[in-house]
């Protein structure tokens, strides 16, 4: 529940059980971190209380980011709106290199995030409740607001914000880190905030498979008063979570463990003041651990207990550039056409809508089934010949297909999945060098973002111009 029971009483109602003496009431609201807080004067009115109640109720409707994939996507209600994401990040050619495939490099995903970065993305009325900087760096947050009254007259407010950042600091390490920061603590009026206790903790309410056991470290949970937190030079707390390899599931020795990580901020009742404890739960995080043999660190080197790594189960976004001079430009232009003018692409299909454009219809990596990958490629080449002629390779061109042959949505999808629409793909001859560069970037994207085979993972494609 996002607000204390006392809030449900009408203004002017008697709060004490005995109905005698002065009545001291503390009402606590859990709000989105970017919610506008009414003034003390506004909170003393019915209209002001209703406004903050609407903000409070908005924190209860969704607990899971829209981009969540894997089992955690079904845990709690998913958001209707997309999470905040970083700005443009484009593939680049290596400085001074030729246009050969080996000369391109896909950017490394971010593994660090400051509180300021998190705040800039979600701490505003129109901002998202969640920020996905990369599959290795995410954040969420909430605001806790207490309204204090004496005999139904306002005497003060206290508020604070809690930002929670999740990260995987090292590429070849299974340790996941969660940083909690209590900031912007404000107090108005003579109120006993030395008695107002807050507890910060991180819970793991669900894990797949259930038998997997976590190793945890850090200095959470922590319980401190409002005044004690405010007096700290930096109210910063950490928790680490790690699952050892060998506990997961998945074909192809993926050894995958999925989990739900739920930050919890509890505001306790204050002695002498009416009002129940209140629990704030920011958007949950969806960590994942794997030791897939086709991704980095498959053996752990000299430390098998550390093989594989960790990531968050959110859709990654493959970015291709259609700018003049971009090494993958021909492929980017092809995908852009498939997105914006699907009816103008080959093969003809008046209902064509290719996957990979949104979180509701992502692409899924195909690695383990080599025959299906080959079939995807073969159907693409057949269609290039059929629609562009046997000489479509003239001038140094190759047949490019979208969705990629390395995805389950590739050209042969309808042959493997009878529910899939037919001819829901696009083929086009593009310069061979650009096709090769795009393939190199895609392979690097898979590895750097730890994209695993199957429906429990996924990615979208973005074309920049």
C-alpha cells in the first residue's frame, strides 16, 4: 500500500482511539521520484491531498520496466511507457583503418552510472520511472513524503529521495552491484524526525531456477532515522549479489539464472503519532547470470568458479548508422526502408511488418540451431535472385536480409513456426563491404551485450541518420 491508513480519514475526523487530548497524525506517501510535491499549505486542503494521492497511486500500477525480457517480464505489471534511454551511440570505424570488416568496432556498453546521470533521466514530472543506460547499468528511484499534522492542522513535512543503481562493473565477473543513495532530504516545521526511521534493503523475491542460491555482500539492510541519514556526509549504501555457475538452466550450456531484485524502502511508524508503517518499492530490477559457451569468459580462465558473467534482462538496442561514410550504411538504409516503407520492399507483402522496431516485437538471437541459420540465409539468397535477377551481385554486391539470418525472425521463420506470417522479411542487394561491416558489428553487439539464444532474451534495432 502506498499511503498510511490515516490518510483515508476525512479532514477533521477524530484520529485517536480514545477521542481525548491532542491528535498527532503523520501520513506517509510513496511517490515517483520526479513527482511535484505540494506545499504544506496545499497539503492541508482536500485538493492538495487528492493530488498527492494520485501521484502515490501511480507508483502502484506498474513495477516492471517495459523492456524486461525473460521470466522476470511476467513478474508484476509491466509499464506501458518506455524507460528512459541514453542518447545516440553509433558504431564507428577504427581511426585510420580501411573499410575492411575488421576495421569497425561496436561501442562497449556502459558499466557505470553516477547518481547525477540517474537523476537527470528520471527526476522530473515527465521523466520515466526507470532508466536503462545499458544491459549493465540501470537505475530507478522513489520519493518518500511525510505530512505531519496536529489536531488536523499542518505542522510540517519531511521528504527524501532514494535512487537505486544496478551495475555489472566488470565484463568477466559474475558480481552484480546495487548502489542506494538517499538525497535531497528536506524538513519543514518542528517535527520529531529524529524518531522517523527508514529501512533500506534489497530482496530477491523470485529466482529461476528456484534452487539457485545467491551470495550477498555489502552493508544492507540499514535502518536509520531521518536525522541520522541527513547528518551523513553521503548516505550511500551498497549490496552485491552473485550466483555461482552451475546452478542455471538452458540449452547449449547457457547455464542461465534469472532473478527479480526488489529495492525496498520502509518508513516506520513514529511513537506518539498516528500512522502506519509504509513500504516503498521502486521499479524492480531483473538481473541475469549466464555461462554461455558462445559468449565471453566461458571457462573462467584460471578461475572456473567465475566463468560467465552477469547482465540485466532488458532489451538491448543495436544501433546502425545511415550517415554517409558509415561502414554499415547500405544495410542501415535497407533496414530503414523495411521499417518505414515495408510494402516497397521485396518480397511483396501488403501486410509486412518486420520485427525489431519496438519492445513489444523484438528480435531474438538464433545461435544454437545452425541448420535454421543456414535456411534463413538460403531463403534470402533465393529471394534476391527471384526479385533482383541472377546478376544482382554485379558491382560487388551481396544479398542482405532483414530480419537477420542470426535471428528466429529470419527469412525461414514461417517454415519453422506455422503461426508466423509468410514473407514477413526484406531482401536487398547492398555493397559487399558494407554488408560485411554490418555483420561484424552485429557479431560484436551480440557478444558485448551478452545476448543469449532463444525467447528469453531479445533486442531491437535503431537506425540513426
